[in-house]
C-alpha cells in the first residue's frame, strides 16, 4: 500500500508539471496551412494529431490553425506580410519559397537551426548544405514528395497488363484500358491550380542533361526534351485518344481518378493516402524517362515550414517547426497520411517493412537514387503557367510546338527581367 501512495504521489507531481498554472501566459501562434482540421482527409487527420501532441509537450503554446488554399497560399502570404499581418508559421511548397523570400515575407532560420546537432543535420534526406540558398536557410520540409504515375491495379490485372517502365508501354496500356467512360491516361496540363501538373515535367528534362532554365535563369523549355514532351502529350490526345481533349487541372485529374473515370494519371506521391482511400486498388510506378525504359530523374519537393516576417512569437514558432520535423511527428505523418518523411531515421521504423509502409520506402529509395537539384527561379509559377498556356495553344489553337515554346520562354524571360 505504501508503494502505491509513493507511485501515486510521483504521478501527481508529473502531471502537475504538464498543467499550465491558471495565471501562466499561454502563447498563441497562427499557423497557415491548406490542411483543414474539419476534413477527414488523411493529411488533415495527421496534422491534427501532430498539433495535439505538440500542445501536450508544450502546454504553454497554442496553435491556431488558419486555412489557406494551397494554390493561393503564397499570394496571400506576400500580401499579408506587406500589410504587417502575416502568420507566425506557414506551409509553403518548396518550389515557391523563392517567391516569398523575394517578397521579404519570411524570416531566415539560420539562428534557430544552430540548435540542431551534427547528427540531426545528417539525418535530413535532402543534404543539409543543399537546403541553404546563398548561405541562408529559409524553410524545413514537413514531408518530401516525388512524381509518380497512379494506376488502377485491378484494371491492370483484369487486362493482363504489366506495370509500364517506358512511355511506349504507358501508351499501350492506356489504349487497352481506354473505354467509353474511362480515360486511359491523364496528365494535368491546365493552367488552373497554379499549373501544378507542369512541375512533373522537370525530371524529364534532367534525363537528357537539360533543364527548364539555363545557368543564367532563362527559360529553356523549348529544347529537344520540351518538344518531345509536348509532342507526346498532343499525340495522347489526338493520335491515341487516351487523354481528355481539353486540358484539365491537377484537382480535376485527382477527382477523375478517385471517381473511377481514369485508369492512370500523373501526380505527386503526397496525395497517395487520400487517393487510395477513394480507390483502394491504387498503385504507383515511377514516371518513365523520355529517353529509355528507366525512371525519370526526380526533383524532390514538398510542403515546408516557414516563419513569417511579422511573427511576434518566433521562438514559439520555431519550437513548433522543430517538433514537426522530429521523428515522432514525422512518423505520425507517415503512418496516418502516407507522407514520405523528411528525415532518414524515421524510415528505420519496422512499420516501413510492412504492407502498409513499404511503398514509402520504395519512394524514398527512388528519390535517393534519381533525385537532382535545381535552383528554383523566383518566377517559377509564372514559368509553369507559360508552359501550360503554350500547350493549350498547340492543342486547341493548332500552333506549332517550337513556336509556342519559344513564345512562352520569351514571356517568362521578360517577367524575370532577362529579356
């Protein structure tokens, strides 16, 4: 009995340490995210669990979630920062970080990041030194993502189709699966939703030693790779009739696949969990190279944490970010939301060797083997928009591919002050 009272006393003292006194100050941080806590989407569920755990560990900090649509997050971030009303923490896709940096909307993380040990720095999948731009660290990834072709495993099995490893095989599978109400293949090519589908083209350029921008930052989308890619996409519509006759957005492509009216489509690995929830027989395979039967090069991206320039609670904001990139929070994101972790040590968890987690390990290995670096231009989104509109001019307007790409490159170079 005496032992029971000793244990109980220790427990009460421990709990007392976790309870914030009534007169203690609680710091609130405003967190901008596109993941709605009211949604049952797996990524939103994971975020809610992560925040709950953070607030358990830091009872003197409260996280106020404010929803901003992913396609508008940067424009709103820049506007809010200019008005002195930016958030404490905000998610920004790494492809768009240069834009908020140029707008002076975010705070460098260099001083905060000094807390990381050398072992912690080495644990990031993207090498620590590669996360700095001109000596400054602007963000830390919540997750990593690659490009994949999502496909219906049940339809493939019924048709006796093997998983494609080349574009010829993709086209053949799409033609076989194309039915009256099912499109064989979709690449999101619309300029809507920030022309999100065109980021998947970046890796295709790398396989031929080319890039969407040259060493001076000028658009190079009209090179051999660009012409070959546009011709492939146009042929899928006009020659093989396996893609929609008008460009559709990335959100529309996801909806079509979830609804069962597409057999394959191109997307980022980050949405696998939510897509599989709608289509349980969903599988993925690497986007093929335009050169040979091999995976395209990968340009890993992801949603990343930034600290707003207007933040009045930067220390609390940093504690939140640091927690979210630590193993406990990263594992929640992997198990609940099928998100590829940003740190290597998490992948050692036995769960990644199970049927539920093995695909994440495969994506991680593919990124490690095939990833390439790219200095992202400030006006990256405008470049994607130029590429999307060039495709529309070719597909709908009948313009020649080289001419459309040349005009698109000139538009981007002018916007970037390089023309």
